[in-house]
C-alpha cells in the first residue's frame, strides 16, 4: 500500500490522474485490485497482454511491469507503446547497471528481469528521458530502481539536419 501511494504521488506530479482512461493487466486479480483502488466510471479496465493493447493514448504507465514481461514479448510491447502514439511513457522499474534475472517475490513461478529499461527507448533519438528519480541506490544492485518519464519529440528535434553527401562533396570541390 505504501508503495502504491508513493507511485500515485509520483505520477500525480507529472500527469493529471483524472486523464487516465484505460488500465490493462494480464492478471484478472491485478485488474480487480486496480478497480477497487480507482473505482471511476470513465476508467476502462481490461485483462490482456501489453503487446496487444489497442487504442491511442497520450501517456502509457508501466509501473513495475517491464520486469515481468517474458523476453520474447518485450520487443512487441515496445512496438505497441510506439504504435499507440504516446507522447509520454512513465516507467518505474529495477535499474541495475547489469542484466539480472531472479525469481519474483510475488510469484515463485515467475522469473523477473532487471535492467536499465531507459536504454530500450533512448536508442531512438525521438524518445528522450524527460525526468528521472532513482530509489534504493545504496541498497545494492538487486534493489536499485528508478522512475522515469520518456517524452516523444519530433524528428526535427531528434535529428540534426545535414546536407546530403552529394551536397557535401560538391561543397568540397568548389
Ligand atoms: C509487479 S506487478 C505490478 C502491478 C501494477 N502495475 C502495480 O503498479 O501495482 C507486475 C504486473 O505485470 C503484469 N504483467 C506481466 N506481464 C504482462 C504482460 N505481458 N502484459 C500485461 N501485464 C503483464 C502482471 O500480471 C502483474 O500484475
């Protein structure tokens, strides 16, 4: 509960909670907890896979979710985040400087994956880290986590405009 409150606090700082329209989780149990926590009429709750999420959204929130996603569904999930047109992606997850895997404390049948998930986005210059907050930095690599906000920027902002190689060569000859 304490964790949940901290999370809500963090998101409220970056986004108006009233604007959240849809909640998706693979587990019906998680969806029921979410419904109890945020019983709003205009909020849609769906059971489903992240890589099959449909709709257009300005903001996508992945709170301690990427660590759970089976690795063969990680790239399809990134694709879906991109396809829904989100301007902002809020992520909270473990953030060690190594690639780690361990058994989940919530479910012994689940292997979770810890890595710096910012890298999934920042390899594309049109996704930029807008804000980040690190937690548990002094507790060691198994605990360190961070919350961050990815902002999608225009291609003009992302890429430096350069003359073509032909124009460059012409420039050199003259
Ligand atoms: C640690 S819990 C976090 C739950 C919730 N986001 C929160 O903040 O309390 C991880 C959740 O990810 C969900 N999950 C795992 N893989 C998923 C996937 N491929 N698509 C959607 N949800 C998934 C699990 O069902 C689980 O509820």
